[in-house]
């Protein structure tokens, strides 16, 4: 495993625990990495997640974990169930 793969796992864990978007600069700070290294690791995460139930979304230099769009109906069921009981 190269250093970008290892960084990708660190970023994945941070995003999972945060539960909300994290700025790229904050991810760099938390992982003791450069912004460029974080961008490369995020790209690796995006590629790895492509066939899974999650996606790694980058928008306005913020990174987040989101559910895959094609699984929206399942996610919607869960959310409705939690809200309505």
C-alpha cells in the first residue's frame, strides 16, 4: 500500500466519523499532509467507492461521504421510517 492509499483510509475514517463535509485544508491538517496529497487521496477514494453504496463528494473544496444516487429509494425508506416511526 502506498502512502496515498494509507492517506485515503485516514480520510475515509475522518469523513465517516464527522458525518458532515470537511474542508480539504482541514483534512490536510488533521492527516499531517499537503492539500495536493489530500486531493490525490480523495480521487483514489472516489474511484474505489464508484461501485459501492457510498460516494465521496467534492464541492467548493469541501469533501463528504454521501450515499450513491442509485440507492436513493432505500435511503429514503430509512429516513421516512426514522422520522415517522
